[in-house]
């Protein structure tokens, strides 16, 4: 894959962020450096997530979000506002083993979202 300044700028923008920004937020974060970049989920996806450098999270609640951490991990999704938080928990790797029982094929991975609703006091 050829080097791309746009791809590197998006990766740098997402590095160390834990707020899982939307394509619009990514666009606004790099448009000054790249005024000709187009706004859209497709742009961010084509530039980075299709090659596994970031994760695209299609939560079903609001717009797609992007995660600069491509390693397997899980997410909480707010049922009301669609915000996404990382869930750090060990020991869920066995899900692939359980899913593979009685299945003729090889499970290569899975996506799991935990829907959450903030408790109101």
C-alpha cells in the first residue's frame, strides 16, 4: 500500500483518542492541513479502516464512529446519545471458540457492543 499523507494525518488524529469520533469530527480535525479532502464516512473508511489501521464502528445509533485502536476490544454504546466508550475486560476471547462449536468453518473474529443507559439520580 502506498504511503498517503491523508492516511497518516487521520491515524495521528485518532491516536490516543478515546471518544470514537464521527467522520465529520475527523474531517474537521484535518481539513486545515488537507483543504481538498472530502467529508464523508467513505473517505475515512477508504483511507484507513479498509486496510485495518483503524476500526469503523457502525453502532446503529447515530453516525458511524472511528477508533484508532485496531486491536480487539469491546465497546459500550449509549442507547440515547450514541456515544461510544471502550470496555477493557479480559477473558472474552473464548467467544470465538464457543461460536465455532458445531460450525463448519473458521471464525476469524467478532464484534460485540454492549448497550448502556446512564442511570439517572
